[in-house]
């Protein structure tokens, strides 16, 4: 039976935190719905101390921001976007429109149609998330979304040049310097100056995630995303330095970022706990990472690989780093996670920033029922049907009529019956409603 060598703070305390966020966001969204731009501007001043003439950047302002990005940084942004574009294009190529004749004269098909407008949020608070622009804006562009609005908060009282550059290069049609739940509310609800979108995507803090949750239904969202989570599954084939580095590399995201080690080796578990303390003494982001590790860190000792697999599937973490003597076995058998990172040569940071897969992934066990953001999230699969012969219309109508009457839907049955009468002559048996 699995043994917890380190446990996080109780779930009841986390629930209290969530309730406070929920109430705040509800009030903010109601204010934006009632007062539009005025409410958005007050929130921008309150939270970001930013009060520009307009939140949307003009072409000249975009160009000015791009010019501030160094040649090296621009080269790196272009490299990352090339990798992400290649993978997104390959994913899109796997999604084909289809049309098939299932019976003589019966044609069924589906078309993959882009969402018509998307709002892409890029976090920019403690850490300006340049990569999030690639993951949302660029992927939506590959999908063919005709209107892409992108928003990120100001950094130091001004647009963040690298974020603006990534949005622009990724294909954003509108760029707004607007942060937090006010950005989510403005893009979803619409204001006098910002037209509403059909879908909101992108990561963010607890308030951004809650705003997306409350707006879901009015607009589509990519997924319900909480604080980033990382899990390391390891046996005695790797060392504590690798494990500790990969855990703290994600714990620095925020004060509530869960990080979990699952291992079959007590020696590795204990060594990793010690190595984490050593690294926290020298890590520049230790003020954040240490709180996450203290309150949300876990170390779980399992009897064997089967037990590690079960625990990992039950927890369904966002990022799962596997470093064992049987990594491909985990690839075949893990079924609930956000993104999978196989072997010591890769890591979550590769996926977060550059390797080509998308870093917007399910958290809080949502990996049990959904994957992460990808080009397919921006495509709606719509079915269609046509019947091209009289015989097919009469034959399907006869079956349809009887099945409708089985459920008591007489009006439905008559839709079928009229086709039988018009196209089938007198030789087709159908429901009693037409007798």
C-alpha cells in the first residue's frame, strides 16, 4: 500500500481559498456586464495601475514593441513558434472532413469548421508567459480562426515587448494590454470597445481560471485550469538531483502549485527531500517555490510499478514526468494526465516553452475526461446528411416512423411518414400515424 512521506495541506483549506476567489470573480463579472468599458478601466487601474488612452494596441504601437525585442530573443521566439506550428499543422492534417455512403442513396459526413472568434489570454504577472502566446494564438491561427483577439497585462506599466511580438508573429488580429479577470470578462462579455468572442483560451491565475469557469456556456473555453501541477514518477534508475530539479521547476509558478514525487525507492524519496531543501537555499525563485512545496508538495512511496501507475492515474496530474526502466510501459498504460514527458532527457520546461506540444493542459484531475489545448479545440466538427434517392428516403422513413412512435413522438413520425408517402409508393410498411 502506498505510503505518504510528505503530505500537502488539507483539502478543506484549499476549498476555503476557492470560495473566496469565486465570490470576488462573480462580483467583477457582474460589474463588467453592467458597466462595460468603465468597469474594465477601473479594474485595470486598481490591479495593474494602467490607464492608457485605449487598451488595444495600434499597428504602430505593435511595431514599436517588437522593435524593443533583441535579435536573439526574436530568433528564439521564431524557433519556438516553428516547432509549435509544425506539430499543430500535423495535428490538423489528422482531422479530415469525411463523407460516406452508408446505404445506397444515404450520404453522411462531417466538416471541421473553425470557431469564428477566439480570445487568447496570456499571463504576465510575476512571470510574463511569452510561450502562452505561441500555444493559444499560433494554434488558433493554424486552425484557421478568422478573428483572434489576444490580451496580456502590462508589465512595469507598459506592454511587454516579447509578449506583443509573440502575439503578433503568432497571428493575432487584435492585441489588448489588459490583464486578469477584467480581460477575460471584457473579451467574453464584450464592451463598447471590445467585441465579444465565441471562445476564451489560455492559462492564468486562480481569478482568471474562475472567470473562465463562470463564463463557460456563454462562451466556450479550452478547459478548466487551476494552478500548475507536476508529478515525477521515478525508480532507482535516476538520481535525486533530477527529481528535485523537475519538481521545483514547476513549484516556482505560484504559491499553490502542487508537485508530487511517486517512487518505488525509499532511498530516492529521502534523497529527493534532502536535495529539495538544498536547492531551495540557492534557487532565486525560492520565495515562491518553497511555499508551494511546503503546502502542496507530496512524496509517495509505492511497492512496485503497478501501484505507481494506479496512484498516478487516480491523481491525474497536469504534467507527468516519467523516469524509469520502463517509460514506454507507462506511455501504454497511463490514461489520465495532461501532458506526458518520457525519460530523463526531456522535461516539463521543454513542453512549456519550445518543443512543440501545447502547454495549456488540464489540472485538478480534469485529465480523467479531457486532454489539453490543441488545434482541434478551435475546430467544431459538424455533421450533415443527404438522401439522394426516393428508395432511400422511403426506406429510412419507414424505420424512422416506427422508431418515433416507439417513443411516442407522433409529430416526429409524421416527418418520416410524409417522405414514405411521397417517395415510397404503396409498398412500404411504416408507422400508424399515417394510416
